[in-house]
C-alpha cells in the first residue's frame, strides 16, 4: 500500500451485542472459512490489519476484524469500562452470539494480545489456537516469573504510558484540536521507535490516524492505561492467575522498543503449550 488509492475499502459491518449495551464495527471477509479473529492494539484500530485480510482470506480463513469498544467504528462504552476483560467479553459475544462461531482462532498484539490472554482463559476452549506478539504477559500467581525482568522499557521510551495513565484529561486538554490529536498519534507510527523504519508510508499513517481525530475516541482509547494508576476501575478481575493451556504461537518484533526482550521468557511461562518464540525482525 504505497498511496491512498492502495488502501483497501472493506465493508464495515455494525452489530449490536446482546446484553453488552453497545455495538461494534468490524470487517468480515471470507465468510465460510475457518474463523480467525484479529485484535488490534493502541494507538490502532482494525485498520492495522488491512494488509493481512486478503492474504488470509486466500488462505481459507473467515477474517473477523473488529474495532474494540471506544475505537473506530465501535461505540463508546456506556459503562465506562475499557479493559482486557470487557474487551474480550465483547469479542466473544460478537463471534459466538452474533456471527455464530462455536470456536475461533485468533491473533493479536499490544492491547490486543492482553485481550486474547484474558479471552482464552475466561472461555476455555473457545480460542482453539492463538498467535500473540509484543504485549504484556498475563499476571501469574506467586513466583512464576521470578528471575525474569519486566518486559517493559524504562522511561522515556514509554512516556506516553505514564502520561495517559496518570492524567489523561490533562493530556487531552493539550490535544485540543483534531489536527493535534492526529499529530500525537502520527508520531507513534513515524518516529517513536515502535517498529521497523519505513513500515508505513505517510498516506498510510494519515489513514491510521484518522479515527483518532475524534476526541471522545482518543480519550476512550487511553482508558486502558488508566488501569495501571487506579484512575479507572476494572470491570472485573482477570480471568485467572495460572498458566494458560491454550495453544499459543509466540512472536516478538525486537524493533519495538517499548516491549523488551524478556517478554518472550515470560510468555513461555504463561503459555506452556506454546510454539516459538520466533523473533520477527
């Protein structure tokens, strides 16, 4: 995708989630194939998966690509909750109750990886296999991670994490216009050392930042970072604190300078039935 004309134009579906109080927007391509859920992170929307959809459909998958609550074409949360548990419940409701899938396979990174960690633990057997990359390993009980350093980079690489978690309202006051909000997100795609240099063209970055021009959507997306500072209550406790038996492919992109290399060591403990880890430069 080198120019704006190369950006795909998938149909956006919107479905109300039974008993969840909101609707999600999503792409659904290759209906009838093996159901594959793709979960975005932050500052992303379903658009981050645009390059992957057509090749995966060609490989035989039904590709389901939602916007999490509060993002993109999905509704803001009426209950104010933005955390892995409620994100995961939304997605399981979409895939099973709305789309009719009794099981799925899934992939996700960043916030999306944390969502899958919770979803697959909360609904045992529903996610048959999953691929998770560059996220925070799930919390485990006791001394499971003893001797393994934190996978998070120190300040200033993760200064955005601190700002959004500690005083998101003050940050949003600084980002007072659609242009300022898009510029803030633009930097995360362009020069924040989160990925391979040149991974996105300027046209692509403009496309990815477009949904965050909406102040309410950007503010909602910051909600997950407020969990670490206690500024926002969680909807419920994590699904479990034991290793997750779901078959899991562990991937790590070392050019992400926010999630450190100890991520792979923690994930091998958290997901004993794993493949990899594989480093993807």
